[in-house]
C-alpha cells in the first residue's frame, strides 16, 4: 500500500472522499493511504453517513489530521473492516505515546475512538464503481466541534510524527494482510 503525507494545509469537505483522489491530486495510484492536516466542515450534500444526514448532525472541527484510504477490488464490508483496523491503530498509537507512569485508557467503539465520553475521531467508509474509500480524521484540537471531543493536543502529541507513524503502520498491516491471503492453499 502506498502512503503520502501531504504537506499542504487544506480543509476536508467530503468532496475528497471519491475514487482516485490521491492519484488525481498527488500522483498516488493504486491502493493507498494519504494524510494531511486541516479543518473539517462537511456540508450535508457531501455527507455519506445517512444517520448524520437524517439527524441533521453537523460534522466539523477547526483542526484535524485527515486520512483518505482507497482500496480497489474490495467490498464495502472489507472497507468497514479496514476502517476499524485504522481506528485500532490510531487508538494504540495514541496510547503508546502517553506517559507510562500515568496511562490513559482509550476506547474504540466501532470505527471511533473515545477518551471517556469525549470523541477523538470521525470516520466513514463507502464504495464507488471502482474502489472503496475511507475518510478517518483525528482531532488535533477541540475548537469548533459540535460534540464533546478530545484531541492530540490534550495528550501533547506531535501531529506530524503521529500522522506519519499511522500511515506507516496501516500500510504495513495492509501489506501483511495481502501476503496472508496469498500464502494459503485452498480447502478441498
């Protein structure tokens, strides 16, 4: 799986959750995960999660670390599974960077990560005619969020180092999964 940490600062609007976003904008072709830092404000016409649309729940934050995953030739079920894997990697990465003398326990619930009742992440997985896509974002700060949140700033975690580590770990896990599917004999 190819990775790219995009240095350009820009907002996530929901428009980036589409086939070939990484290829058209950054030359990253094929299965990929890209990341960047920027605000988030998703208008209802770009929301993919119908639960949020029906509830008229705004999704926004002043500063987030965004990830877009694109995987070809997979089902929506596979994308949701990868989305939850990404949530687990993010949870583990935050916990691993905290002071071991005073550990903080985070909780993964489905595709989201929480610290108590404070939400740290947002996420959605969807599918197009050619690929599956995931948007996953981690709060960098708690400004302009419509729900109670926690953020990387609360844990004094450097967003750039964190983002690059998550890219690397997700890519390695994906590649390991692919190898695992290729090394077994079929059942008779």
